[in-house]
């Protein structure tokens, strides 16, 4: 499986949703679980989250 990764400023994500008539219902930045074996990698992922989950409703 392949995918494309892109970064946008958080303000760009929220502004686009709000301008399209959505209301932000929930926001979550998942943290690494105990399954990350490399402590250094786990710390990097805690400091610089890779994912932002946003739930928006009309």
C-alpha cells in the first residue's frame, strides 16, 4: 500500500473546514502506545505528533 503524506498548517485545516460550513466536533492527537520499542522514537512522536484527527459536522 502506498500513500501520500502532506503537511498543512493547523490553521489551514480548520479554516477550510469552517469556511465550508462545518463545525469542529472533536480534535485528537494520538500519542504513541507502549508498542513503540525505541524510547527515543517514542519521545520524538510525543513531541512532534504525526497525526491529527478532526471530526467536523454540518
